[in-house]
C-alpha cells in the first residue's frame, strides 16, 4: 500500500488460504489514520508532515474502537516507531486486526507499507502472531532498498 494524500491505496493484493476476504481490489482507497499501513508510513515520515496529513484527514469513528483524536493517533505512531510495525485492532472494521510494516527507499524515506489482516481470535495466538510479524517484516525489508530507521526494535 502507498500513501496518496490522506488515503492509503492498495497497489498489490494477495489472498492467502484462510485469509480474511475483505473484497479489496487494486486501487481501493482507505483512510490512512485508521489503517495499519497508514500508521506504518505516517510514523516514519517527518513529524510535521504526519501532523499535516492528520489535520487534513476526516477523523471519523468507523467503529467504537477507532482513534479519532490527533493526540491519540500521534501516540499510536510513537508506538509504531518503538516496535517497528503497526497494529490496528477493529478501528476501520469490526472483527479485523490489521498489521503493517514500513517499506523504506535507499535514502531512508518510507515509501510504502506491507500489511495483512486477520480475525482477532487468530491474532491472539502468540505463535501465529510472532510468525506472521516476522514474515511481514522480512517481506518489507526485501521490498525496500534500505534497512529501517536506526533504533527500531522488533518484537511480536
């Protein structure tokens, strides 16, 4: 997924066996502020730019779990920088957990994100969670042309 204005745009989609079928097609747009891929990108861009994007966003509640306060979203972005990936639980759609990792270009700027979705009950399985995050981080590194920003710690 890539950022376009205040939205994330799906540029490649692969459905794995047993995956959540969200009927997302190439070109589908979703709001970046409540999308794991959006947070993975916003967390690693210059802070002033991320704040501008949030200020221009329509911060509406899609579910009762959606973060709509700019301060709350900025705190979530700090958490993303701490662990190296984003987790959004039931913020855009009920019963969906979305997880994403940033993809970096050679100059170190974040240019895209790799993400996956699954139901909350599967996310709660520690072994599954750890393995999926590992695969996602490896995929993001393989797509990107440089390592993540210094100081990023990886944990599942």
